[in-house]
C-alpha cells in the first residue's frame, strides 16, 4: 500500500495474500541487494530499523503517518486530569475491511 501523505510503501494490515508472498518479497529484495541491483522500492526508515533490531520512535512513525503522529504528539502533550472528557476518546479503531467497516475497542 502506498501511504499518500508520506509516499512510502507499507504492508496492508488486511490482505488476502498468503504470508509466503511477503516472504517472497523479502527474498527478492535480498537478492537485489546481494546482486547490487537498484530497485526503486520506497520503504520507510522504520522498516530498516526493525530489520536492524533498533527501536522505532515516534519520529520514525511520523515519516510514515504524519497526521497520526501529530495526533499522538497532541495526546502525549496533554497532562490535565480531564483527559477523557476533553479529548472524547473511546480508544477504538474503525477500519474499512474490503467494503465493510470493522471496529476494535
């Protein structure tokens, strides 16, 4: 999936693809690197950090999802006791899953 705000490629959370296809993509990318072949795949820096077993930060997340990262920064910056009342958050996620809305709470 191309993230339009950041222009990076990332994996879909919901896919009909078998996990072996993701393994195949990894093998192809590895072969390209091994053979010094330039492949224009625009993965975010967070993916490379994960591969190197380094910690991914909010700054890395912001490169992939700038709007979501800004929202998280605003939540982290708010230190008042009336957090739930002011922010009106239910801490649930609603996603379009192949034409149907699905909600996790």
